[in-house]
């Protein structure tokens, strides 16, 4: 199960465990954001560079002109693998 945010993914881990499902043996759960609680919960998540994200947002805001069509920035992310995920069948 892939969740939109780490908060939702941590909730999914708790809900799965309450229902007797073993994470990750029976259900893999992943999140997005890599908040500090993710590490404590053993959540596999996609980490993104928050400082760079803020800098890019500031630059886009300061340089806001109607003539600029391309206002996108690509930021590197990485997969932080922890205990809430496993290979299929493992």
C-alpha cells in the first residue's frame, strides 16, 4: 500500500497491526515525505529535500513574471527503505 503522506502511512501501519496483519510479511506500506516519525515507525518512504524545496519556491515567487511559461523545478528524491516494506513473497 502506497500512501500519499507519511502520516497516512503510519496510520495504515497501526490499522493493519490492529487487524492482525503483519507488516511487511503480509502487507507492504510506504509513505512520502520522510518526516521524523517515519524513522521511529520503521516506515519505508520517499524522502525529498525540504530546504531545496523551500528555496525553489522562494525563487519562483520572487521571479514571478507572466512572460515565463516554464515555472517548474525538479528536485531529487530518494527511497528510504525501512522495515515496512519487503520483497514479494518474503
